[in-house]
C-alpha cells in the first residue's frame, strides 16, 4: 500500500508548463522517467485489438479520458509515480509513494525551498 499526495503551490496558481514541471521533478528526483499514459480511446482500441470486451460502464469512462503526462521514479528505498495531468499547463501533480516514504522527504523539501511547491496528503 502506498501514500498518496498532491504537489501544488500554496496560492493555488499552476505549477507551470509540463516541460518546466518535468525539469523541476527531475532535479528533485534524479533518474525519474517521464512518458504519456494512453488516452481512454487508445485503451479501448488496444482492448478491441485483443478482442477484449469491456463492460459498458468502463467503455463510457474510457471514452472521455484524455492522455496524461506521467513519471516514474525508482529510488534506493522508495518509488514514486507522478501524474501531471492532460493539459499543457500543470495545475498540480498527483503523487503515489511506495516503500520507505520517509526517504522521499528531502526531495519534497527541495521542491518547497526551490520552487515554493508543497505536498499535501488527503
């Protein structure tokens, strides 16, 4: 089981453009790998290509799900997954931490000191 959090600015303003946010995360989490999650339509096409029938409720959900920018980090004692959203401007970053989550604290301190970003937990 992991720990979920959200990286955001305390004033509620956007964090910045995707490339800028990825650069900041890469400084805090060296070795993080960024990519794009498939859109719902792409997932539906992949399922159809494998002749997988999905329930209607899932089909409806996937039809409206855009592709999203994401990142994966594998540290020595913990891992993190980042979701930057689907827009060109990142409002917030959803984070999932796994393993020794306390080991991630210095990275989040760096983001707060350098960029003024904070992490909150639901």
